[in-house]
C-alpha cells in the first residue's frame, strides 16, 4: 500500500509550480519522477550501499564532504589524553535542546569532548567554561579533527558520516531524519558504527555505546577497513570529470 501510494503520488510543491509557470517547464506526471534527472551522480560507493547495479543514467562518483581550510586550534592538540577523546557535533540538524542534553551526559562520563557548536549553544556555553574535559568552540576542520580523536558522536548526514568514515575511527550515529538513519544503518551493517535513537539518548545508552566502540576490537577493525575502502575516491573530482567529458566543448 505504501509503495503504491509513493509511486502514484501527484503532489507538486507550490514553489515548484511557480517556477514551472515562470519558465514554462512541464513536470512529470508523478511526484517521484521529479526526483530523477537525466544523470544522477551518487556520492557513495556500492560496497557501502549494497547496490552494485545502477540504471544507465546513474553512476557512483564517491564521497563529497566539506574540508574547511582552517587549522586545528593549538589547544586541541594539547588536550589531556588521560581519557578517551570524543568529537561531538550534530551539524545544522541538531537542535540546542538535544545538543545540550548530550553534552550534559558526556560531562558526567570519563571522556574529554571537543564540540564545535558554540554558536548553537549560545549562553549555555557558560555551563562548561570551568570543565577541563569539555572544549566548546566554533566550526572546526572536521576531516582533520576526526583523525586525532578516539571516536565521534555525530548525526547521520552523508557528508558528516563520510568524514567520520575516512578518519579510520568508529562513530556513534544519532539520526534525526530518515536519510540520516539510512546512512548510519549502512555503517552499522559494515561494522564501524553504533546507532542510537534520538528519543532514547540517555546516559546508559551513550555509556554502553562508548564502551562498545572503545573496547570491542571489531569496531576498530571495521573503521580501518572503511577508511581503506574510501581512501583515494574523490567524489568532487569524479563529478567534475563526468561533467567535462559529457558536456564540455
């Protein structure tokens, strides 16, 4: 019933209708066909998605994620490593309430936390100013920071997950919507991540997940295997090459 409904839905967002009228664009009959294109570049690899055969219009190009051109603050490289070092970020998806709740839990565990969500937390940053094991800052080059920590706690956005995967470290994923949960599920199946439900984030679950990732060698091995799998696959370069080869004059 669900599949039949999705395949035959005819909903068109109002903003799409306005653009259609302005530029005389005719949309497909069904909503699902609006999500398709002449060519679809998939920023992933078949070993992770489990889908090896794609339609002629689709092709894998590999990971594409942000690489901020900034340096890691010196104080981060000098953090006390007597406790496991955790990178915790929930991106634009994470609300202030959820981020604060997780930080509060982590502050009572035997870990040191790097959290680049100073802007989101606002005045709540003051709660951790005197905590030597909670470092709250502005945006960081996550692709570099994730390499110096023991593990990450992140949402499931594809770029964020790919950043964690290429660090060679395991991660805890907290999906905030369906696409994010699907990205995390792929890594759980691969063996380099643990998934927590956003409505069941509490001290017991986080503590159990941390213990598993830090003490179960299979997660370390899974993370190393994932890094090896993705290393050298440049989605941005492959996408550019496709566009040049297909449409270049």
